[in-house]
């Protein structure tokens, strides 16, 4: 593989990073501690809710006391240039704000990899993990480092880990938001989780399909759940058909999740905007 494009947007211009890596995960140990956001492109140089990503980036910086003065126009221009240089059909990109030098933004771009076809059609198998984010409302690089051992220790066939707190509540994935259908309503945690950008879209779209309750399921609720799914900016809507080796209902992708995925995909087609 070839190195992916990685640069630093400094007050004096764009400079190469002092390292070369082949993926966004590989870049994590080299990037400075701070806050970040990750998104994907559509049709080369269009993105979904990029301003919402940048709003959350600024809010994350505020929450951890990083003095960030974000020049969005300049950032967008640098990101466009990086994407055009990369020439990927579609890309996944990360913007990182260092704690010690918030005026220097780290930008990294890798080829977008869609959710595997077998997962799209048959659903993902996930496991529960007894861990939580220390500061879930802030998207910090510390979490990328903390969660890495958990990702690396996922058993074969496990697509994602779902965080479970001490009260048995299923909060969110290691890098996603989690939802389940129970008693005719779509449940997802209303607090103590990262407010995902795709989650924001789902909470807007879902009420026309199914009532929404901002209440997480517990481990004890799982045998009664009829459907489940996870979302993230890089993956969209992903059905979940097994949790901890047990099928969700009949183990097939259900009608509510299928409808939400279709509605979300239609929504992205009309709302993706030029970077």
C-alpha cells in the first residue's frame, strides 16, 4: 500500500506531516493529543453536515479547555485540496486539533471502504463490553487510544463492541451509536454518549417511521428486542443481528432498520454538500 495524504494546516500554510502512514488508524499514535472529528465524502468532494462536524469539534475543544479559533473557510479549502490531490473516488477523513498547538490542524485522508456486503445484507454481530467513555460528550484523541486494545481484542466475526455501564445499560459502540427496537419504539441512549452526527440525522428521520425513546436498553432487555442497529458517519446505518452470540429476534435484518437505512441513504443523496 502507498502512504495516505497527511498534512498539517499551520498559520503559515500547509506542510507535510513528519510521518508516513497507510491508514487513519495507523496515524493515531503519531497525531498529538487533542480533539478530532471523522467524516466521509460523497461523490469525491461532497460531505454530509460538515458544519455540524465542525460545531462539535469546537464544542469538544471548549469542553476540554482547548482555545480553538477555527477558520472554517481556510480549513475547507485545505481539505478540498487534500482530497483533490488524493484522487480517491470517495474518502474518509480526520481533522485533529492538538491540545498544545490548536492553531495547527492535522488532516488525514484515506480511501473510503464501504460496509462489507455480507454485513449490509445479513447484519453485524457485535459484543458487549463493560467499559464507558470518561468524557463521552467530547470527541477526544484519548478515546482513540483507550479503545484501541478493545478493538484489537474483538473476537473473530465481531464487527463492533457495545459499551455497557455498571447499571447494565447499552450506551454506544466503540466508534458508533447504538439503537434497538423494543415494544414498538426505537431506543437509544439520550445522554452519557457521543452525540453522533449520523445519530442527529436518524433522530430527525426516525419519528416518521417509528416512535423514538431516548432511553437505552439494558442487557436484560436484549432477549425482547426485535431489531438493532448502529450508526456512524463513516458507515451510515448498519443492521445488528446478533449480540454476544445470541440472535436479535430471528437473526435477520428487520423492517424498521431496513426502512431507516433506506430513508437515511435517500437523505444523504439530497443533503451532501460541496466541501
